[in-house]
C-alpha cells in the first residue's frame, strides 16, 4: 500500500462514502432515508386530514340531528 492509498483510507469523506450499509451515513442512503421520511410524513398528513374530515362530517350530522330534536 502506498502512502497516498494509506492517507486516503484515513479520509473521513472517503470512509463515509465507501461504507455501503442500510441506514449508513453515505449520501445515497441519506437521500433514500430522507425520501422515505418525506413520504411517511405525506401519508400521515393525508391520514390525519381524512380523519379530521370524518370528524367534521360526523359533528355536522350530530348538529342536524340535535336541531331536529329541539
């Protein structure tokens, strides 16, 4: 191993980029995890909005039924 090769093995950027593991710090894995997190947030936001709409609809139905009883 040459001195240049040895020094490259100590380069923190090279160490991060060459470590190819799931959940690792390399750029491609970070991009994948960020995309997954953004999709999860989008899905959860949509779920919350659907539930809010259902609650609003149910509350309006209760109000209509209550007015009929009065």
